[in-house]
C-alpha cells in the first residue's frame, strides 16, 4: 500500500532571532561603530520625535529607559497605570522607580486599555500620577480619548515604544510624540531589534533630564552576548529541526552565553554600544522608507496547547506567545498577585491568544493560518 506523503514545510520560528536572515546575522555579528554612530542615532531620534538631542539618552535596555522616565517625572510612591496585558519588564521598571503598578484591563479588540478600563483602574487607585501607553503588538490606542482622560485626572503620559516604534495613531500623529517621554526598546524581537538596548526621549516642554546620561561602556559580557545571540540562535534553530535544541540552549543559558530577554537587569550606568546604535539607525531609516509593520500579529484560539502542537508537527514553532499570562512570563507572574478579577479580559485573552510572525512570506504561512483557523474562536 502506498504510504501517504506528509508534506513538512521548512521550519518557521517565532522568536530566537528568527527575523534575522543570514545576511543580517553577519551584519550584526561583525558590525563596528564609533561615538559618531551614537551621536547620529541621538540626532535622528531627536529629529523624528521633535526633541532636543540633549534630551535623548541611549541606554542599556527599554526597561531602564522607562524607569528613568518615571523617576525624572514623578515622586516615589506614585501610582503608574499600565496595560493589564504586558511584559514583566514594564512592572520591573515601575517597581525599580519605587512606584506602584496599577493594572488597567484591556479591550479584546485592541489588546490595550481604553478610557473605560482606565477609569475603573483610577477609581480604586487615586494615587495614580501617570499612564504608560503600550500600543500592544503595534495596535494603537485612541490617543485623543486617552489624552482627555489623562488631562481630566492630571496624569502624565509616557509612551512605551517596545512594540510600536514607527507606528502612527489614527489621528496621524507619530507614536512617541504625544507624551512627556517616550521609551524605546531595541531588545530581542522588538520592532527595532539590536538584541539589547533602549533609548529615552524626553519631551522638551515637560522635563529636563535629571538623570545622568548613561556614559559607561557596555559591559564586555553584555556586548558579547548581544553580538553573538543571532548567530547562536540560528544554530539553535538548526538543532530544533532535529529536536535537540534543549541540549544547545540549556548549557548556553546556564553558562550565561544567552540571557533570556525578560531576565535583563535595569541599568542606568551603561550605554548602548556604538555598533548597536549604527544598526538601530539603519532600521529607523528603513522604517521611514517602508512604513511600520508589527513584528507579529495575533488570533484567538480555543485550545492553544493543541493548536501549537499541531503547528509544531507541521513545521511551525510559534510557541513564544505575547502574552501567555497577563504579565508575562509565568515564572514572574506567580509572585505578582495580579488582580485577575479586576482584569478579566486580559486574563482571558492571555489564555487564547496566539501569534503569527509577519516576516515570512504569506505563502509560507498559508498552512499555519489554515491550522489556526480550525481552532479559531468564532466571533
Ligand atoms: C511592552 C514592553 N515594554 C518594555 C519592554 C522592555 O524592553 P527591554 O527588554 O529592552 O528592557 C518590553 C520587553 O520585553 C515589553 O514587552
């Protein structure tokens, strides 16, 4: 009897630097840069976001930029309203600044808080002094409504650009140009990706930077980790094809040759490496030319475990989900005491969301989409 031919596509990944093509890996690993590259990036960001170059800081990561913005603009003990569907890095930044994270539930359609869920969060937390807008997966908030809410309650707006650098709000304004400060992340899998790094842009009108610019050279260990991650991850993707990836990543993580993105430390002292500044500026220029595309999109499915398993069987490793708990990842979530009752939509969305990368051609994703559709929640 003829055996049924199973067609397995080439393996596609979400995460593990899978958005780096071979030539990007080489460019990243061997990039060189000088102080001029950092100055050029600062100037570029200043021009793009209508700020003065001296109000732009290049930093070790996005969470340090967020914490620095909070400490510059607010007093310790202030409440900071954040999206109830987020990454632990945001909570870490708020706590580092000695402030209280206040979670606002989300709207299922946008994955962001809206003026109603903000009002609910504010009612029970009158110490709130700021809102961090996240624009989850590049889906933007209704900025005008958020601004009206902020004005009514005298709250400062900070824009977190980790998911949405280069995006525009529906009213045509550039994301990052509306708040008192904008924090950018250049971390793994972000819309601007240099594996690590971040920047803070302070609005000239609202604040002068109190914080000292991060001037120390990046630590050698951090630079090496950032430099070689795309290369190590591309080898790791090879190991995944023969199901041996844990023997590759396990020792590398143990030996700290690879650091999980969420485990990064806050660091005000060390700046972004000049070579990373050069790569980020190039990506920003491309963004300006090509327009913004989020790095991943999302769908809602009924049995995510089964769906991910079927996807994996068919060559699609999409296990890295943003976010599989309201404040991701699970190992930090457990200790957070997240108010699931006050954020029921975020709690539900975290159970059923699945992500699709946008950096593969549609034909390659076609079969993955068909699989997801079988599990998809009908509206
Ligand atoms: C929404 C959001 N904001 C900020 C950050 C912080 O980025 P970084 O890893 O550069 O500190 C992350 C990181 O994962 C994030 O997902």
